[in-house]
C-alpha cells in the first residue's frame, strides 16, 4: 500500500452534485423572525435559540407591562452582547436583535 500516488482528476459531475446538496445562502433579512414578547420564560429561551441559529429577531414589546418588558429586554440584550451581536431600536417598543455576522451582507441596517 502506497502512501503517495498520482492525484486523480476530479469528476466534474461529482463536484457539481456535491455543490447542489449545499443549502443556498439566504440574506439575513429573509431569515428574520417576528414575534411579540410575553412574560413566558420558556418563550424567551426559545427566542434566544433562534438567535443562536443565526436568525435575526424583530420583537414587539408593546403588549407587556413595563417590568416584564425591561426584564426580557435586558435578558435578550445580554445574550446578544455575549454572542457578539447588536441590538437596534426600530421604534419605541420594537427592537431588532442579530449577531454581528448578520449585518455583513447589507440586508440589515445597523
């Protein structure tokens, strides 16, 4: 058994087929998850899970009381900071949370 040998030429069909199996790259703006914030801690953890899977979040804080909104906002903003992301205020009670890489394609405006 030889350790070194002639390099076989790549089969163009196999190369094209392997590229077809890859998922197409989508813009960050096409992956945005829109939701309203609630007092449910499980839902907040679910939202953080979405964020860690490179899905930007647009969250509406209008229908929760101020203490709950502050608690959830602080928690999610802290998670975004820990993941090296950004928080963008869109409106008085609507925020965009995304990882820094999501802003690189230009589809999200910081």
